[in-house]
């Protein structure tokens, strides 16, 4: 059963019949579906220390990806990646996820998720700057709309109850991932780089937990949630996103990535893991609309046959 599930994830190279845009969209949509489970699973791990949660989840992710490599006959090359790439991917994913785990109890899972998901807009803006193509008026408008959405999410907390540290942590989580995604878009490694990085993350987090965090017994629910994080939003999703990022379709996949907060909010509401307010849902809708504009979605998809 495990081998069958692992074979669902696309491998390199994968030949899709509908062209590079469809291939990029397929990878990105797969990542979005798995990422959407992250806030709910993370909420179920509370109040476990973040380094313990992420370290154990990374260990699970490493094992899952190693099993997948074995099932597809690529176990021998599983660790054959450049040390610099291994360290960069591990530290970026570690910072992104630990910052989110620190923000979540301060401002709430739904709010932290929506603010962190400013990253596709940040990615679009940075991609335009790095590509020296500049931002169009529509892209600038989209970025503005997205930040209005973030303000709507923050709005109910204005005043004495506002947790600036929580908001900053969530934004930093998104910024780290935007920088990571931009740099990884230039990667051309033929093999998975996320799986081996999970092993390094576990080696960093678990000793750090024992050194800096209090010993905390975990319940069965927390253990199941941690295992789920390791399989879905941490390993397989980031592997799919890494594949999508290397197709060169950054505007398209950045747009698709903004479907994640909507899926995440839906799961949070259905599972009862967190309350989803009208302000949070409305802010998410603004951010998604802004992302579509910032990615020039309406222009680039018009008449496209890819």
C-alpha cells in the first residue's frame, strides 16, 4: 500500500501530454492540496514545542521519501545532492515552518496561514525585479489588493489586543518561503532534494529540542498529526512544488499557490481545529484576487493552448 501511494507523486522526468504550463499546473495543484492540510494538522499538535513537532515530522518525511526512492529504484542516488543545496533547502524549510508554528498560537492558525500566504505575491514581485522586467500596473494593483487582504485579516486585532510579534512571525514565514522558492526556481537537479533535506532538518531540530525546549509527552492525536505533517504538507508537497518551480512558470504557479489559504480555511472550519471569522475569510479572498492580478493570470491565460 505504501509503495502504491508513493508512486502517485510524479518523478523526474515526467512527461505530461499538455505542455509545460499544464505540467507546472499539475505539480502546483498537487502541492496546494497537500499544503492545505498544514494549518489543521499543526493546530492538532498544539501545545507541543515547535522544534519537537518539526523535528519528528521531518524524520517521518525523510523516511517517506526514502521509501519512495526505494520503490522507484532511485535509492542509490537519494543522498547524491550538493551539500550546499542540501543545507539551503533544509534551513529554508526549517525557518519557514518553525516561524509559522511560533506565529500560530499568538494570532491563530487561520490568521497566521493567510498572512504567511502573502508569499506568492512576494515571489511574483521579486521574480519581476530579478528578471528586470519590472512590475506592470496590473501586477502592482494585485500586490496592493493582497496587502489590503492582509490588513482585513489583522483588522479585528487592531488596538490593545494586537500581537505584533505574531503578525511579524507569520509574515517572516511567508517571506522566507518566497526567497526560497525564487532561488530554487533556478535549480536543475534531476533528483528530489526535499527528501534528503528532511533528514538534515530532523538532525538539527531534535537535538535543539532537547537542548532548548521542555520535555513534553505527546498524545496519540499529536503523534498522528505530526506523522501527517511529515507525509503531506512537509515532504510530498514541497517535492511537488520544487518540481513546479523548475518548470519556469513562476507567475502561473504563484497564482495557483494562492488557492492554498482557501483550502486551508475550509479544512480548519470543517475539522473544527480553529474558528474562521468573516474577516479572515474575506481577507483570504482579497489576497487570492490580488494574486491572480499580480501573476498577470488573466493576460497570460487568454488564448493559451498549453
